[in-house]
């Protein structure tokens, strides 16, 4: 579906809604509410070592990407909410300057869901939606990639005064790869993640208890079903991986602390029996209205590498649907689509944030990365040291809907990280620079 179609749809909706009353009394819930927001986010990057060290002879990558997203939200009284969020993710220059009938500059839906109010405390949402829980360690929006992350799912939510709970479920198919795109296929329900969602099925239960404004506790149980069929007639089992987690947070005007513990069991996506864990702790201290400092540690269990010819069990924790960019360094060396052979990770980090004014924020962070598994190469045990990463970021708020952002990062490599990333001859330092603009205005907000 092309952008022109959405423009016509928006104009039609605006014309219909504008016939109603544009203002209502504050004590009356309006029958119809409609809001339209636009998000434009171009970002330039110079990658001289992002994701992995550049090998000797490799050239850096320079590129500009852009997210163009429209968020349309409609409310009918307090009974129904609809949200449609078409978006276009582009690489500048990749599409022709003039678009023909079969142009590749297409629009997809980031979100498309309906939410029904089942009473004062219950809501049912169905359709393509984001799933964001706790601090995004296991379920996150993954907002740094221009496309973001959303799920085709159904969710049931309960919202009480101190207690809330959510349940999610999904069942996925990939007819494009296995059944020639035939939606009328009469037989077969095999699945492959190639060009599709990473899982075939998903069932998740999450609950949170907040006794007061300072303390919050939550629990998570997530089951993911993995299948990777190579053809429509190839029998392939579905492997079930389960993750259970507990979180605790404390926050007041001075301290902001968080503790997390997760355990994985069942089978991973390759069918290997899994026993893995994640333990994390962090704290932030507000020194005054301008400065804050923080420190933390994440430990993710991993496999030994190079010690056995065949792997029969898996001890590597995988945050399948988490926002790795938020935790493990801005250069995305770990748990952000750039594997390191499942060697696990111990991440000790420090961070400082300065907000000299309401419109300017400057932050700096330093990570020390180590493996939790044993790494052997040519019968020699390698150091657990995976290197360090320094991140510097700045955000300037131009106005209430425009922000200018940028950053500079440097990764300091070691022989171990080069070995795990299958890179030889990389330099000791790997830089990365980025600059972006976020424009996010509300262009329409009407009631009837």
C-alpha cells in the first residue's frame, strides 16, 4: 500500500471528524476522539567498527537512514481504542528519485490493533502491537533500529490500584517462504523464521505489584516456540523455551535502583537442552538537579567455545526480545543482532549524566566486557577480557516536538573479541559516530 493511499485516508478522516464539536466539557467523556501524530527520524552514521571490529583492509560504512511513521489513534468513549501506525523505513538513495507502479518504497504497519474495554479494570487488545515489560531486558520496543519491534498478538490486561497483570499469546505462520504466499493453502502449518518473526508461538504472563510510589516488584513467565522448517514437506519439531524472571525496583528523589534475575529452561531454537541465567543490578544517584551518576553489572551465562567438538547442551542465556542497545553498549556488539558465539557476558558499567538546562542533556558511559564461558583457540585458553566501550551522547531539545541527538563511541578490542567475531587483524580502537533529528508533532487532535 502506498503513502498516497494513507494521505487520502487521513484527509477523509479529518473531514468526517471536523464536522463534530471541537471542544467538550471537561467533566464529560467525549464520544469520539481522534489524534494524529507524525514521527520523522533521519539518522546519519559513520561505522568504523560498529557491531564488530573491522578487519584489516575493510572500509568503514557511511549511511543515512530514516523512519517516517504516522500514528493514528481513535477512541470511542471509554469502550474502544483503535491504533494504526503505518511507517516507511528507508536508506537514503536506495530508492529511485521517481517512483513507478512497482517501486520498492513501500509502507508497512508498525502497529495495527483494537482494544476493547471489558470493564473498569480489564482490557483486551488484538492485532500488531508493541510488548514492553519492566526495563525491557526480555520484552522491549527495540526503538533504536528504525523499524522498531512489534508483535502480531492478543493481550489481556488487568489494571488495579497496586496490582496489574498482562497475558500475551501469538501463533505465527510464514506462507511466503514455505507455501508460495498462498493464503488458501489447504494443508500444512510448518514455520520458518526466515524473513518473518523469530518464533512460531508465544505465551507470556506478567504481573506487577506496587505497594507504594517507591517500591515495585514484578514476575514474568514466557514460553516461546521455535520451528525452522526448510520446506513445506520437511518435518521439523517445535522446540519450547521457557523464561522465568523476577524484578525489583526502588526509586525516590535521590536513588533509582533495579535488581533482575532470569532463568531459562527447555530447548533453545536449535533444539538443545537449555539451562541459563541472567542476573543484573544497577543504581543511580542524583547528586543535584544537574548531575547524576550510576553503576551496574549484568551477568549472562554462556557456553564454552572451542572446548568440545559437538555441543549437546546450551548454557547461554538469550534475551530473545529484549532491547540490547539499551544495556550492552551503544555499538551493539552483544545481544543486538551481532552474535559472539554464545560465550555469555559479564558487563560492568559506569554512567554519568549532566543536564545543564531543560533543553540539553549530556551523558557518558564506560563498559568493561568479559565472557562467562571458557574460550579456547588452537588448544590455548584465551583471556575472558572482551574489551571496553566508551559512549558519549548529547540531546538538544529545539522545541516541544523536535530533538537533535548525536553520539560518539569507541570500542577497545582484544584478541578474544576478534576471535569470537571471526575477525583478524583489527585495530585496537574501533570508532562510531552518529547524528540524528527526531521530529514528532501532533498534527491533529479533535473530539466530537
